[in-house]
C-alpha cells in the first residue's frame, strides 16, 4: 500500500502540477519505475546540501521510506513545496521513536543500517538511535536504562521474533514494538507456505529492494531454489522448463506490468515446443486474443443474442457490422493509446509493433466492411455508425483549442474522467442492439431500452474490470479511467451491484414483456461474469493469457446459451 501510494502521488503530481517535480532520493527500489519517472521529468535529489543549490524551486516528494526531520526542514527552508508520500506505517514507527525520544528512551532499530527507511527513523531518535541486524549485535550496544525496540517495516518477521525473544530474556525492561508491516509479514508467510508445494519460486523485483531480497532468502531457507529476477529477460528458462510447479512472488515495489511479463513468459513455456498440437493451439489462441479478433467474435455473438432477447430474427449483416466495428475500433485504439498499452499489456504492445502493417490493414478493412453492412441496414444505422466511429477515431485528438479548453485540461474526449469505460459500453449497446433495431423500425420500445441497457452493462462490466487491471499503466500516462476516479474497491462494488440488478431484472423481464424467455438463460451470463470477478478478487486465478481469454469468452458463452434456447424454444432443428 505504501509503495503504491507513493508512486501514485508522484505520478499525479507529474501529470497535473506545473514546475519541477523532485523525489528525495530514489522513490522506490525498482529500476523500471525510476526509468518511467525520469521520462516524465521527475528528478532525484540525492544530497540536499549539494543538489538544492542549483535546482529550480518546485515540489519535492518524500518517498515511502520517509526522511529525517532535518532533511525535510532543510527543503522547506530552501523554498520547496513538500509532498509527503511517507508510508503511514513508517509514520507510525517515526511517531513511536519520536515520542519516546522526548522521554529519554534510546531507540534500537532492527533493520539494515544503510536502508533509507532506517536512516529516516534514526533522525527521530535525537541522537539515541542504534541499528542491529541480528541477536548477536545486542552485545555491542552500550548500557541503556530505558530503551525501545522497533523494526524496519520490511524486516524479516522470524528474525525480529528471535531478537525480541532474546531481549525479553536479557533486557525485560525494554519495550518492544513489532512494527513490521502486516503486508510484509503476510507475503513472507505466503512464500513459506508456497515453498512447500512448488519446485522453485521466481521472485520478481529490484536488486536493491530489501524486502524483495528477503523474500528470496525466505524461499532459500525452506530449501527451495529461488530465482530473483528484475524482468522476464533474466529468467533461466532451461532450469525452469524441467520443473513441474513454479511459484511467483514479487517485492512491494515491483510494478504490475513487470509481474505480468514474467507470469506470461512462464505461462507460455509449456506450449513452446514446436510441432506439438498444444503449441499450435496456443499460438492460434494468442493471435485471436491479441489481435482482438476473438473480442470481435464476441461482439457478433452478443448481437445474435440481443436479437433473440428482443424477439427478432438474428441478422448476419447486423452481427458482422458489430464484429467489424469492434475489431476496427479496438485495433485503432491500441495504436492510438500505445503508451498505456506498453505498461498495461506489454505482450500486446510487442504484438502490435511486430504486426503493425497487417493490423492497420485489418482495422481499415474491417471498418469499411462494418460501414458497408450498416449502409445495407439503412441510412439511419449508417449515419449513426459513422458518427460513433468518428468519435472513436478522434477520442485522443485535440478538438478544443487551448484558449477554449474546459476546466484545467479538457481538450480531448479522453480528458473527461472515466469517459473511456462509459463510451465503450454505450458503443457496444448501440452496435449490437440499437442499430439492428433501427434497420427494422425507428420506433423506440421498452424492449429496445431494456436489451440495449443489458448489452451496455455487460460491456461496461467487462471494460471496467480490465480498467482495474490496467490502473498502474493508466496512471502513468495520466489517463483517468473509472477505477482511478472512483477507486478500485468502489468500482468493484459498482460492478457487483450492476450484476445483481440485472440478475433480478432478468427474472422479471419476460413477465413484464421486456424480453423473451431467453432472459432466464442470460442469468447464466451474469453468473459467469460474477464468477470471474470472484475468482480474481479471491486470487483463485492469476491475471494472464488464460485469464484474459476466460473473460473475453463471456459473449461467446451468451451465444452458446442463446443457441441452446433457440433449439428448445423454437424447435430450430425439427
């Protein structure tokens, strides 16, 4: 939490504030994140006395590790604005040390002497702070009448327990505070448990990250090989390929996209042997997924389902129009928003770089076919599809001049917070329900409203869920997706509430003549998406290639259910 909070604060500052942005020391111990911050113009102040003399005044972010109060005051005196991103759990330790230092207590800190958090904690001890790294170091300390014992928040929990037991036996008058972050303790406990069931553990994180190093040490203490890597390029594939089960864990400062790269590389290893049928199936699935062809198939399936749900005869032209529109828009949006894709889905970014000409050609052809299909449905569907296609193409283009921009920065449609999720959902509802209906009748009906709402909501849940997975990358590029605006937990709660609402709506829709009895079958699609959300929330499945394929199968699943219903309800094959 503390690391993520610090990264979010500095990114928000870099995306919104004028003037230089600095961090006091490297923000976190992860080279990929530091490289991104450098690209965004964030400068590191290493030595206050030396660096601030020539630096332009701006904002200085105090990193999650915290800083000595003397350093903070020196920055304020020099005229810098302080953005305090100190982890709340580190602040708690600082407060304990400071309060007891005023009462004359010495502070014994269990941690790494040169770690920035420990350096910061020593600044609150009023010259009475001491650092130890093992029980034997207690013999080297001077005699104390009164002392407190605290821990660096990312310290090894079992090591601290050994030191605490030694102190309880030899210095019972010392006050011991276990200040190790509960997330750190939980991660270490999980890794110990994981080590019992796997042949090796891949630990992803910066070489200089203390908590990442400790995770690797915990694994090795259990007698299991640990592969500490900073990126997927460092994986020892030959050593890993011979193993049956591999665990993955990561340090607190490791970004999601780096973990995703490592996970997807490991996930693909069993399918890399050429000539095997699994290799061929994997490559086909990967191509369908990364090219958005599978998603386009889902749009066509949703169009088919919505026609049956509305009581209309399914139209191949309508399904093809929806599929082609979705394929064209999603391919173009991946090119237009390639900066975010670089972090959110590195595998897709590489795929688009490698197949650029082919995918652009596919987007243009599918867009043209989609418009032609809309033209065959009538002038109104054609004009509407032209309009929403233009909105999609110009989503990230400046359409409002600088002098007329709304608020502080709204010049593009993409600048409107949360607009991407909402507009994608509305577009799906229009192309799968509204346009096919308008090809038959221009009259608005309650059935049209209900079915289009259902299609939009299912598309909204799918899109918002992927937005939750992509929060780190969106924040890096300054894109205010719905989860960034509302928060991850609140967004999840909204998705669950929408599913519950439409679960109830499907029960009553046929009785109220809002939809055919297929609505009862669509309850299964609601349960399908709810099961996916639950699997993610409870960590039953890790976001990767197979998980993404599972999510994108939602609309194909609705078509399967619809096909079964059509056979039994209409006697299709009799």
